[in-house]
């Protein structure tokens, strides 16, 4: 008897999530869709807060209504697992990116999905794979 396959635990960075909403056919959007359907997305208060802050920018008004942006965050809140950050991480050359490493470490992630060069430079990070959206789709 085979054991049921555990879904991959995946952290998607803010840019991937914004792409999922604004550019639904883009490579990052496709990667996030696959992560949600085949894996378990992980978020923290800090990563969700950054996403909400970025999506509240008026520059997005011509593309997506405020209501759709708020609904996107509500849906993400439902489909993603909220990770409590117990062990802080300070490892990235861009300290603003440490919050994604924190979710990955504290949430025992398998993967970080990002196109951010500061995060990609760390791969692998403490045994956690760091892949670009394209690499994720091509595996």
C-alpha cells in the first residue's frame, strides 16, 4: 500500500502573487495556479501584509478594481496556510526578502517560488529549493 503523496509546501513571493492577479496568463501566474492546485501555499502575516500594501497602490486602479484586489487577498487567506514566525531569519542581501525565508523555514516549505535575484542567489536555502516560476513549470 502506497502512502498518499504529501503536497509540496510552497512560498510564493509578492511579485508572483501580484502577477497571478494582474497578468493571469503570465508564467508567474501559471506557476502560482499550479502551486495552489498541486501543493500547499504558505503565507505569514508579514507576507500577506506586504501583498495587501502593494495591491492597495493606485497604479493598479486602471487594471483591477479595489474589490477584486480585496477578494484576491480573501481567497488567498482561505487557500494558503498561515505560518507563525517563531524563528526569525536574517540571510538575504535585501532584508525585505527575509520574510519569505522566514515563512519557508518556519513553515517547513519545500520550495520558494520567486523571480527575485536576491532570493535566487541564496539557492538552495537551508535545504529549501528556490525556483523561478519558469523552472517550477518546467520540472
